[in-house]
């Protein structure tokens, strides 16, 4: 297990396994919470952050004051729907870590006015003082949250249409592809970039090309995850498989 830095502000931590990646990520989050008990975390769903949440649950921490904001939510799914991201956050983060539910916020996927919900979600993040650490996964097409390519680096929380590849990737969580929603509310790249620290985790060969392009590829809105190269403080934690396409040490 070793650390590497490229010539951008991206710090790369390469580990042997996804479990080790989770442990390293949990240590970063735990250090923040020990220093700032009411820290604001940006919470990602998907498989990549799960080892971090699992490892964080084993840390001797008081998480009762921690606050959090989800990255995104499927449009049309209510918070009680079994496939909503609000339910995933409730199951994998709130219950696992013993968090205070009222301090963890997700967009309302069943809102009657999605544009207003997006605007109000932005306002709630600002009112909390912004995000201290934003946990991120990465899509195989380079999306961060549900910012599909191309996405403006200045984009704010908004309604987006999901790419076919994203719906296909996520169909494994649903009964069928037809059940995967076509739209979502997502924090924009501009919103995400305002977090003080970006913590991106990826594991497995499926994410190797995307991770390499995000870290070493051209900075372009055609590959949204490349925006991490513009951020002043980024940590990327990769297992051996996800790091296999990196060229520069």
C-alpha cells in the first residue's frame, strides 16, 4: 500500500483491495470528525463507497453531530421506495453508523417541482456552511453523481436525463432495465467542486479506464470526472485493479 502524487492537486492512494481502500478512506473521514464533530459530509451511493462506510462504522467515533448531504436521487422515486437513494443512504450510512436521521439530507425524488427542489437543496448545503469532504464514486462513462457527459463544470443542482449506459449499469439494482428511472436530481459539478476536499474511491477493473482518464486524461466537460484535476484538494483511493491503467507515477 503506497501513496503517490501526480503534478496536479490529486493525491493518489493505491491499495491492494477494495476493503483496504475503504479503511484508508475511513481514516480520512474519521480524522476530520475528530477535529470537527459537526462536519458536513457529501454522501455518495453505489458500490465504491460501501467499504468506506463499513470501515467507518468500526472507528471509535461519536458521529451524533455529523451532518450529511446526498449527491443525487432518482426522479419519481419517493424516500420510502426500496430503490431510492434515500433508502440506500438510510440503510448503508444512517443505520450502519448510527447517525441522526434529521441531520442527513437527500433530494426529494417525488417533488411536484423538481427545479424548486434542486434550488432549495443548494440552499440547504450553503446554510450548512458547505461540504467538508465530498465522497465520490465514478461512472464508467466518467460521470460524477449523475452529471452525465457532457456536463458543464459550473453546473448546479438540477434535473438531468440519465445516459443509457448509466441506466444499464444500474439495472442490476432493479427488477429490470425498464424499472430504472430516466431522470434524476443531482448536485452539479460546480456544486461538488465547492466541497473543501474531494474523496473519490474506485475499485475493480471496470473502473480502471475511467479512473485513469479522470486523473491523467484531458480536462474536458466531455468527461465530467476530469474536473477533479481543477480542484485544490483531491484524494483518490484505488485498489490495484482500478489503478491498473494509470501511466504516470
